[in-house]
C-alpha cells in the first residue's frame, strides 16, 4: 500500500540537506574538545551548525546551546533560581507543563513564564505578552521575571526571531523541521546566567556538559538553514493553501465537524478538527488502515488514550476533546495527497454516521 504521511508536527521527514551533512560528519574522527587538527575539524562542524541554527532562530551565535532535544532544553526550568517558580500557559506542551510549580504565592522570588508560541496540537499561535514599565511579564493576576518560549513548532513555519520575541530563553527541536531526532537547542539570552543542564566537562560554554553529538548537530544546522530558505521563498504559504483546501473539502460534507482555531492565527501546516461522537483514536486507526498517517494530539503522549488537555483548556468539553484529530502537512505534501485523504476520511465518516443512525 502506498503511504501518505500527514503527521509532520510529530516529526518531519529528514531533509536531503540534513542527510548529506550527517553523512559527511560521520567521517570526522575528532572530539570537538580536542586541540589537535582532528579535534579542530570536529569543532568547526559544531560551530558551523551553531551559526546555521542562530541564523534560523534569529539570535546571536553565542546564545545557542546544543541539547538532546527540546525536552532536555526545558529542564532549564528545573534549575531556576531558588524561590523562582514557574507559571505555565494552560495549553503548553507537556515538556513545559511538567515543570509547573506555583507554590511561591507572594512571588517574592519571582516567576518564570513558560509558554508555547505555536501549539503542536492545534497550530494556534499565541503572542508573548509585552513587558510592563518595570520589565515584568503580566500573566493573569501575577507577573513573571523571565519568559521561556517554546518555539519548536514555529521555526521554519512562521517568521520568528529570538532577538525580537521578548524571550529570555527558547527551546528548539531539529526533527520538527527536517533535522534528525535526538538533537535540539536551548537559546539563552546573552548575559543571562543559568545553571548547567548537565555537569561534567564543561562543554557548550559550561551550560551543557557532555561530548557533542556531532552527526546530529551537523544535520540540525543543515535542516535549520534549509527550513529558513523555504520560509524566505514562501513554501509555508503554499502549504497553507493545501491546508485550506483540506478543511474546505471536509467542511462541505461534514458540517458538524469543528475546525479548531479556524478564525485564529495558526501556523500554516496544521489542521486540528473535532467530529463529536467519533473518537480521535478510532479515526487515526481507520486512516492508518487506509494508508494515511495522522495523529490524535501530541506525539509525545502516544499510547495514552485520553482526552486532549489542550482542547479542554480551550473550553471544549470532554467528548469533543476525545473526538479530535490533527493533520499536519509539510513542504513535500501535494494537493493530491490532501484530496485523497479527504476522500478516505469522508468515506469513513459516512460509515460512522450510518452505524450511529
């Protein structure tokens, strides 16, 4: 059976540029911390990738700290200053939400606000709040000293620059825009002192010890450069047109289906839709059998049959939150792909309607 991949928010297929960079890096012998020629060659690969990531994320080269991924990067919240608690946006990804701690009621030690720029399940974009005259971030009845921004789903899909985002910290993951899995970055605002994510040999300017994953980092850099190039030539705009074709095709027949965030600003590749009474997990399995890969919620929660915490936080009821699926497209998705998916989904929906009647 021919397969059609429509789950790019979970992980994007490896870009050819990333593959080529990784293959070349495999032949580099040295340790980046070694001072001999082989070590310097390895170090140059790491620094080239650091510059590529910095250009794509819109930050200074020195602000990029390589990690094993966004989840490790989010661990900076564990090592926050004493008395500084974490306020988390209610629709944030689990890698941020797991650090929620608001025990410091009076805020004497300050707060850190952790939020997602673009939601992985719905694609809805949330603009970071503006700082007040004292430089604090309002969030509900409280104010935060620091802002950590989850830019994982935004990089390469919408214009973004850490330098103008107002964030103190940001997290990025390579495999969301065509790099390899298992590598990401923490972006640390210049001058901000953080506790090392991992203690040891002092790599990554002392902010994350451990020998760098040269092969993964090389692929990360190449993918970041390619994703930024796609953004500049308007590839995401083409993807958005396909997303709209998909939604309009489904809406024409399935008039009870709710398209989450349709009237909000969204990243261009993501469609999250709810068909009340038809479980998302059932839809995913039926589409899988039909040859299409989609998802029900965040891939990081795969295997967990439960309603979407994000959708519940957005005000949808329990049945609606259990009846959502996400279709996410990419630069190589075609109009034929989305129309064939729409046809298969509508056939499955018709069968569901007949059984429910």
